[in-house]
C-alpha cells in the first residue's frame, strides 16, 4: 500500500475513474504496488499452506485452502492495474479509455473482495482448528480477524465495506505474524 500513497482512492468502488487517472499519473508506483501485492499474496498462499499442514486437522486444511485459493485469485487480479498503466492507458485517449479502465480495475476490486471473503472463511476455520488444539489466544485472534474480514467482501458495491479493511487488515496481519512466529518455532499446535 505504501506505493499507492498518491493513489488514495485505490480499491474504492465509488472512485474507480479517479483510481484509473491517478494510476496513469503514477505508473511506476502502480506497477511497484502491483508487483508487491502479487509477491505478498503468493507468499501468503504459502504461509496458509504451511499453517494448514502443521495444524493438520480438517478445519485447518479447509481454512488454509480457502486462504491460499483466495490469495492466488487476488494475485492474478493485481496484474490488471499493471496492464492498465503499461498497455491500455498509453494506447488510448481520454474518455475512450474509461470503459477498459473501469473493467480492469473492477476485476481487481472484485478479486480482492473474493480474497477477503475466502480469507475470512479461512481465518474462521483456522481459528476453530487452533481452538481445538488448545491455542486459545491465537485462535481467538483468528476468529475475530475472520469475522472482520468477511464484510470487506462487499467492497465492490459499498464504500463502507471497503473502509472496513482498516479494521480487518491489521487484525489478519497480526494473526499472520503471530502464527508465523509460532510456525517458525514449530509451536502452532502446542498451547
């Protein structure tokens, strides 16, 4: 997100046209953001798979699979802003670009929404699995982060849903960091 400092309307459903215009005004930042998101989401998919393997219950495997699939779909969606600023916008003028820009950024926004839905479901399932393993504090964080992430899936249609990422994002990032430390230490499934 740091690369999008000058594109504050990114991922906002009511400002897709402005998102496109600001992306064109800051193409290097848009490309850097897209590449960073893609790499981060692919890494998140790997993290989910590792956590699912270590906890190794049906709920953990379901949760990990949900998060991994959502992250990979979202990574694919992060290619569209790159395509927009590298290929579409340089080749057309003004209003002629608007439909293609809206379509590409709409795909990005929709796949990000799908990610938040699958992330929320996955975190709920992982939270349930960790609760069953006796890792209660981490499990509770997963459950809260999951419940907070699911409403963000409404972001293609609702500015309010998009703004909920300000709450859900720090929660699920905290869960990822905490569980990553425990994964690294080999202690996710031990209380």
